[in-house]
């Protein structure tokens, strides 16, 4: 984030500045403001030159956009519907998505895109700008070189439906920096799919992982649900009378501290001992879904060790 952006007027920063976005033909409300789409000039805020038509940028000062049109192939944008309509047939990202394919199930695919890649740098920046409209805590959308992005595609139409980012040199060894499923595609279990893949990456690297903090209220709820589910799945297939947190961590790649949180949440921890009956009761009562979100057989590219 540039100094000019951090010193923009608070009244503008705190107010949603883009009403709706149109993405893949669907219009939906934004959740948070994003200064990245605007160019600060002292105390004024002007719309950034549309990436599609740099020679036709409006000269008037604009502080609010009713509707922003975003390409579902490359995330380039314009306030003019006709710009995107003309751009989409020629967008090479629709027929040839960026990055490398790392996972492909019958319904969804995941592609790894490097923020430092010269050919994919702008794609990552534009995608992060788009993501800021739905993530309250996300502040990085230009400095993407230190991150890799795992972009989730719907195989039926090759449209990105969400992504998570991962810092390449995380001081705390986090396996995920931020995660987002775009609003039209939520409530389909895709967030859990992305979370599961982040832990699959940790398993491939023989590590335990954890998401970067702080987590939003909804992010915390999603992770707690996933952690509890994974603990229950390990216990359900465990043949011995006792199990340790380290054994669960080894089986799931979930950091030990997060496993403790999940056990406490389920009421399955007494005097630092795992109370297996509480977990069995939860499984029998079907209070947790026993779904496997990632199937290793669909990993189509050898991931970095």
C-alpha cells in the first residue's frame, strides 16, 4: 500500500466506494471499500485509468462507482460495460489460464500462479484488487512478488471462483495468508476445499501448517469447522485406545495449537488428555460432516517439496 493511499481521508476509506461489480455476467454487491481502484491526488480521489482503455480515462473526479465491470479471465476492469464486452472475446486468460495446473477433479481445478512471474504479475495484482472488495483485512494488492496464489476454477466454464494466497517466506511458516470464495460461488463447500488444499501442501512439504492471523469471524468459524472435522475423521479411523495431539498433527498437517483449540471446542480435552468418548459422541450425533475435500489422485502436477 502506498503512502498516498494510507493518508486518504478517513471518511472515504471507511465508506464503500464501489456499489456493485459485474463478474461473469453476474452483478453483486461489494462488501468493503478498495482504494486501489482510485488514484489519490492530494485530498481528491480520481478513478484509476481503466486498464482496458488507457487513452480514454475520464478526467472528472469520481469518489464512487455504481458498477465496476471485471473480466472473469484476467480481472482487468472498467466502469464501462462495453469495454469488458469487447475485451472478453480477445482475453487470452479465458482460453489459457495463468500458472500451472496442480489439481483437477471432475468439477474444479486449482492453478498455482506466482506473483513474481513477469507474465502473471498483473493478473495477481488485479485479482487481489478484486478480492479487497470482499476482504476487510486485506491490504496487499500491488506488492505480490512474495506470494503465490492458488486459484480455484470451475471446470464447466473455466471461471475463477476463489483463491488463497501463501507467503513464500513466511516468518511463522503459515500455510495460507488470505482466502476468498467470490460471493456468487459461496455456500458450496469451496472454502473448505481451498483450506484442505493448503494443508495438503503442508503434508507434501512434511510440515504442519496454520493460517495467518488474525482470522475474521467467518474465517475462524470455517477453520474451526475444518479442524474439528479432521480430528473426528482421524479418531474415527484410529484403532488404538488413545491418541495424542502430535499423532493427529502428523495425520492432518494441522498445527498442534489449532488441534488443541478444536478439542476444546468439542469438549474433548480434559486435563490435557484427549477425551475420545466426546469425539465419538459427536460423530454418532452427526454433528460433523465426514467429507474429504481433496483427493490426492486428482493432483496432476508434482508439488514442490
